């Protein structure tokens, strides 16, 4: 797992998984798979809708271990199967960051790169310090790998 702060507004997480890129793409973009692993440990998603096309919206409530609901509203900006997905991520009232997910074939499987670009260094620092975005991102990618291993391969 690689974690980097590429610039004052970016957060980048990487993980190589031992699965074909097309399988990882399916787990990330097909709602009946994606909804079963998306988010950090202890979180679940409810009320999921996904209009998977450029300009389409993906909405869900992420529910924390204590029952707190976190509304999420994303709008797809780029969809390039099976290698790249870009979307604006927010809560329906404001955009928190632009997210891009790239899947690169490797000799051992697929390298997943999650990149978040925030409006400011302060907003990036807030999610890192207040919400534990780096550890949450690591858990998120570990859940994806475990889901594919247990349910899809």
C-alpha cells in the first residue's frame, strides 16, 4: 500500500491486488458488488442509486458504526472501462473533492490508484486529520480485495 500527498491539494492511495483488471472494474462499478464492500471498516451503504454514465449520479447514505448517516452524492465525469473512473464527490449540497480511480494491469494483477483532489490544502488536511481519510482509504481497498477473493474469484 502506497499513500502519498502528491501536492498540497491531493491524496493518493495505491494497492496492488492479485486479480484481473476487468474483475476489479466489475467489483467497483456494478452496484450489487460495489455496495457490499464500499467504505471503511464498520460502515455500510443504504439507499444506493447509480446512473452509471457520464453526467449520471451515484447517491448513497454511508452509515457509520454508531448509526450516523453520511449522505454522499457523486456525479460521473469520465468512464473508461476497464481502466479509469472520474467523479465529483460530495453530499448533494457541495462538492468535497474530485476522485479518480485508475486500474493498471501488472504482472501480479491490478494496481489500483485512488486520487482525490480537494479544493484547498485545508479541506484535504481536514479529511486526513479529522476523518482519518488515509486509514479509511486503506481499509476501503482492503475490503475490496477481500470481497473479490471471497465472493467473485
